[in-house]
């Protein structure tokens, strides 16, 4: 069996992989609560001949599938959690809530897991048919949307034994992802005070809501003195009640602190902690701090990116019929006015940008049915992912495929609507093919892994600072 046969294997077994995707779309389970999704993956991995483990690394909904023996050891990363509040019926081009479901796969993790599963199965078949030494490991990682399972796994050095890790993400373009993202720390601050009649005896009350508001004001002043690369977000998750004539005894606020490196994010988070402590002192309330999650910045690997792009270029891109184009266009009309200024690619290469603008008709083309030329960059893009923690422990790279209409907003009902469509299926199968072909290159060509490892060692010389504190456990928000 060679690469071309492994790619053909994915086409021949396409329904196996798209059925998994569609079933997990139906489940739409939230971060760290993906019990049915994890159980489904264990079931199908066993059916495909993998050795499996469920509830591993202290994560109840993590599942691992392993096949082969010896080195190289290639990890393929999967996710399968959904988002709350974006329930949407499949195949509709207007907002239509599902009667049986409040959540939705607005980030496409149902596809992400299925595409990774397809790749792992193809590599498994390759190892089985050729008898070559090597191991493929499917990592079913829960809780990417708040939970940072990969960071908790990295805290236990899970990925250090890998020779490389590969993954992908649903998107609106076909490209090899380069550059980095922001590290992120998330904590909950809970204040506890004393209730009292707000008119009759306000002096007896100690307002937890006042503490939250004072903390927020303090953080607003901190923003002036934070690095320009940093971001601080918050949400009041408990305000103490609905009665204004009661001094509110309980209140909570959830904070996310981001910056370009874990070191700088942790330093800024320490200042936010001090502001919370000061707010508690000012209001004579009690403060309780709960660590939720954290993830590191991504370490890019140009060697792996080139190998992914070489395979992306060699495998025919999906073809779309009139129904695919019509549905993508219909969905695009629901958001196009709001995203007119949004670039189709984040590449800093002007030649790449010009090429993409021409091919995408400046973003107006409903489906970006072309491959973006390879580019490398050192930019930190907005957003965060726990893939970053993997990338600090082994050479890591990822791709995007066009599962959504052009410039479709992330975490949107439109993403949920198209998640079971032929376009979505074609995109996840394409991702599986590219990752499988790349993994086979790594199994066959030790020089690529050696070069990737050399780049990795150079980029990570500062050392990994895990954002997970000692003793922390995964928390459902």
C-alpha cells in the first residue's frame, strides 16, 4: 500500500467517516461533557482494529486509539465538543432552532474529529498492509471550547513521546496553517458578602456585586498598562439576584487573559488576581478564585507545513455541484454585508494575498475551491487553541479545509447549518487524505522528521511553561 492507495481507502470508506461526523453533529455535546461522542469514537476505533482507552489522563471524555509498534510515532489530534446557544436545523439558509437541542457545532469539531479519524484509519491500513515499523495514535481530545484538555494532557507530558503531531480545522479556505496564536488563561472570581435591606440597614450589608464591579473597573485601568499584544475579556456569570433593594451577597465574574506567550499571559493574570484581592478588601467580602483552563501559544513548524502543502497540492481538491454552490451562496447572503472588510487569508505575503483575492473574487465567491499557496509567518493571530500546548512538546502542524462558505463567521449558526452538508463531508474527507499522506511521508522519510525535530528544538529553546497550575483539574464552566 502506498500514499495514493491510502487516499483511495478514505474515498472507499467515506460513509464510515461522514456518518461519525453527522452523528456527533446530532449529539452537540458541550466541553468536557462529550460522553456519547467519546463512546462513539471508542466503538468505531475498536471496529477499525485500534487498541483503545477511554477516560484517560484524568479526562472522562478523552479517548485514545493506538495501532502499530515502534517508531516513528505519529499523533493525530481530534476534537468533538460543541458550543452552547447556537442550536440550528441542518440544511436551512435561515435561522431555525432545533426543537431538541440548545447547542450546536458552530466550530465544526464534529468534522474535525471525523477527519482525524479518517486519517488515522488510512495510516492504520498502510501500517497493516506494508508491515512497516511505526505507530499511529488517534487522540480524542475533549473540551477545546473551554476546557483545554490538551494542556492538561501536556501537563502530564503526554505528547513528548511523539515524533510529530498533525491536525486540522474546518474553515472557509484550503490552506496549510502557519504562524501562532495567543496564549490564554481563564479564571473565575467568586465574591461572597452579606445580604441586607438596601434601604433599611445598608450598613450591615457587604456587596459581592460591588466587588465584581470594582474589580472590573480596576481591570479597565489596567488595560492602559497592559502590553499592546494582550487581550482581557470578562463575563459576569452571577450578579447576586434580581432585587435591587437587597445588598447582593454573591457574585461571580469570569476572566480570560491572553497574550503572545504563556509567560506574559501568566504575568498579566497575576496583576488581575491582585485587583480581585483589592476589590474584596474594599468591600469587605471574601474572594474565592477557581482556575478554569489555560493554553499556550502555537509553535509553528515550517518543515511539517511544507510536507502538508506538498500533499495538499498532489491530492485533487473536492468538486462541487450546483446544489453545493447554491446552498453556500444562500448562506453567504445572510452575513456577507457584515464581513465585507474581512480578509480571506491571513497571509502576510502580498503575492499570496493578491492570488487569493483574485481566486476568491475578493471574497464574494461562495466556496473557495482552490488551494492557498504555501506561506510561513511568525504572526500571532487572534484566538487561542490548546494545540499550542502540543506544539511545545513535539513538532506540530495543521491545515484548514473549505467546509464552510467563504468568510463564514466562526461560531455561527451558519456553520451549524452546513455541518452535515456535502460540502462539509468533502472538506473533512480532504483533510483526512492530506493528513494521512503526510503521516505516511513521515513514516517513510526519516530525514523529514529529523529536520522537523531540529526546527522544533530551535523554536522551543525557551522551554514550555505549562499554563495549568499544580493540582488543577479540568472544570466545566
